C-alpha cells in the first residue's frame, strides 16, 4: 500500500483518488442539525491529504479534474434540458428573472469587495463560487485561468474556505425570512393548494349537448387541430351506448359528453356545450365496451420527436390521451406536444385499443434502464469543441471561451430539449444520470482538493481568513435582497422563495433542508424551475470575472 502511495503511475493515482473519494463520501453521511456538506467533504479530504504531501502526477491530475467536470455538467444539462425553455413560461418567467437578479447581485457584490479590499479578482471568483456553492463555476474559472497559462490552485482554496458558510448562511437567510415575513406553513400550504385548484388542475365534467350551434358539428370542428381550449372529449353517451367519439362524428341534441379540461376552462366548456351534470363513472362504463385507464411508457426511440397529433391515437386506436408525465411532472395532452422517450402516457380506452397502442409506443419500462451512450459521447465531443471556440468582445483583452464547463453544459441542454424533435434519443434513467453526476463531481472534487492542498494552509494563514468574511457577504446580501423583493414586491409564496433561493444558489443542501423543515414538494418544483438558467449563468459569470482580471 505504501508503494502505491509513492507511485506516480496510473495505479497510484487511482488508489489515491479512491481513498480521497471514499473517505470524503463517508464523512458526508454525517449531519449536524440535519445539515451536511455532502460531496464537499471530498474536497476537504483531498486538501488534507494534499497538505500532508500526497500528490498525483500534475498532467494526470489535470485530466481527471477536467473529465470529472465534463461528466458532471453534461449530466446536469441532460437532466434539465427538457424543461429549460419551458421554465421561462408563465410563473417560471418572474422566478427566472429573480434568479438572474440573484446571480447579478452576487457578481456585483464580488466585484465591489475586490475594489474595496484590493483582493485578487481570481481569488474573489473562487470565494464567490464557494459562497453560492456552485462547483461548475469553480471549474469554469480554473479552466479559464489554465487556458491563460496561470495557476489556479488558490482559487480552489478560496472556494473551500467560503463553501461551509455558504451552506450555513443560505439556511440562515431562509430561516430569517420565515420569521421576518411571519410565515405560517399551514396557511402557506392552504394558499398554494387553493391556487393549484384554481390554476391548471385537471377537471372532469359531464355535459349534455344543448347548444343549437353544435348540432351537426363534428368533434373535430369543435376541438380543432390545436385544441386551444385544452379540452379532451373522453367519451360520448348516445342513448344507452357509451363509446369514444370519432373525430368526424356529428353531434346531436341530447348527446352526453364526458370532458377532461383544465379547471380554469370549465366555465367556458359549460357555455360551449351546455349544463354540467355530476360524473358517475359507473354510468360511463355500462356499455358493451369496457373502458379502462392505463399508463403506458414510451420506450421506442421511433416515437421520440413525434407529436400527439402525428400519432392520432384517438382516431386509430379509439384511445384518449389525458395526461403526459415527464420526469414526475404532469403535462397537458395538447396536440402539438412532442413526445420523448421515457414519457409516461395516461390513457383511457378499450382494453384492445390500449394494447395496440402499447405495442406502438413500446411500453417496456425495463428497457429504459439501458443507457443511450452514443448521444452522450457525441454530445461531449461537440461540447468540448464548442467550449474551445473563442468569443470576441471589444472590451476584453482576450476572447471568452465557454471552456470545458460551459460548452458541454450548453450542448447537453440543447440535446435534452431539441433532441427528441430531431429523433435523437437522449433519455437517461434518473438513477443513471445521478450516477454519472456523482462520479464526475467526485473525481473533480478529489482532483481539485489534492491540487490545492499544498498551498491551502499558507493561503489561509497569509490573510485567507478574510475570505470567510468576504464569502459571508456574498452569500447573505444578494439572498436577503432577493427574498425581500420576492415577498414584498412580487408577493411570492414562501415555498416559491425557498425553491428560488435554493435553485438560485444551486444549493442541494438548502433544498434538502427546506423540504425537511417545511414539508412541501412544491419547493423542489420551484428549485427545478430556476436551476437550469442559474447553473448556466453561474458558469458564465465566473468566466467573465476571470476575463476581466486578465
């Protein structure tokens, strides 16, 4: 074992990395008051062993760090890509604007401290990355410095010093916000639940066709191609017969329709069709054809990129699609919705029709556990190439490069979002994605820690203790301002503020704390709304600050 520690070859490097990662992950399991630093313990373990003289060949260490970072950011991009552009719609727009403000305030605060204190801007970038617990930002800053031929170990030391208080300070802001705004968790939950009932929840109603303007009109004439009224005619009852109406079937006076719509459109549906009646599902299942509900998994890559209109399952199979579940989120079954591999489709229809549809979409969930590696490695190659493209700005002495953090992240987001439309299967099981991320971040943290270990103590003693103070300012000031604006000016509920602050700092520890303390799944949804844009902005912001320094 001692020989392995002293070797500078591949075996020795792997042995050292494995020791650093294993002990770091073990320490990450321990919590104080429900708070854990998680994988950041790998960084601290690497710093400790690096300080004690345990080193890896610099070229090998650089490769491990860069490759780990690429795996980490690419897996994040694939995960957030499908919802990246969707997050800017409706409620997501103001939240992302606030997240943008959070990033800008952190950058401004960092730059002001640099001007006032005279601290090196590169060091301040590392402090900022630690203060907002954003590891890809650290990687982007180090990569930019490396491209300029400058050392970057001190940035990692600054990151490590600022990180712990970044976690604790963020939690403190959240707890202080709850007290300051006099938040009652039960009242907030009741308010959110009422809002969800009023906005966007599925609503099922039965109507009798009484509007003379509809007599002789077909279902297609009423619903149209784009279904702008967001309604699905799930079944029709004519006389004693219950069936799925063909889109070209003319309506008659007295026809009974079972309609699924959004709750905000229910009054409009009543006006169009007629009086609403209570829904008794037994009554709608008394006909000769037995109606069943099912959930089908899209597991055929040939379905990726096709819309519900293209599949035309209503006409071909007599099956109605009521909802699409994607990554745990319910989506309205609009005609133009593009399907992706891994989607779960909620349908209602005859057993025979559902079985035929199941063959079309695959419906073999077990096959989703097989990784699609071709788009991943092609995407990484494209990301590395994109990261190397210089972007010239008149006011900067050197061109900006997205680097090994920004390039793969952007390509992964684009692949995750547009891949299905281009018939590219980018689906990766959540567990597989998490494995790639954890391996990547573990390698990166271990390599960064080992590289920074030899200078960490000297940096800390030589004035680095002030880094803790600077980091606290960068953590507390922007988060406090954004929390006040979100609550007092935009009137956000407390769960949105929790998700905004956690996602705006890309802080999983803060997310975990908020969910455990306040017990709402809405926090994670709001976290996911701002996380993609924030992650991208944090990477770019770190690079911009380094370029200003150069």
